[in-house]
C-alpha cells in the first residue's frame, strides 16, 4: 500500500503539477517573449549535472507558482460569481 501511495504522489505532484505546469509555463513564456535561446535551452539536454539540476529547480519553482496561481484564480472567479 505504501508503494502505491508513493507512486501516485510522485505521478500527480512531481510529473503532472511540477513537470507539466512548470515546463509548459516556461516554454510559453519564452515563446511569448520571443526568446528562442531560452526555448532551446529548455528543450536541450544539459552538458553537465549542475546545469541539469538548475534547470530542474527552475522548472519546479515555476510549476508550483503557476499551479498555485491557477487555483487562486479559479477560487477568485468562483468567489466573484457566488457573491
């Protein structure tokens, strides 16, 4: 049971929330600002481990911020509709 719970936590939080929200938010930001170098940096494999760790941290932080912002926006819209 513990492995199943850990699997779903890893799948939901790490892969979906942080990975999808973080990666695609950064990719959209780079595309909107016409920063081709940033978009290429996001898609390419890093030359060494330190750079890959930094990229992962950036994606994680942006993912958590965008995920939280999305639900705050949804909550705010629901509050406006119900009042």
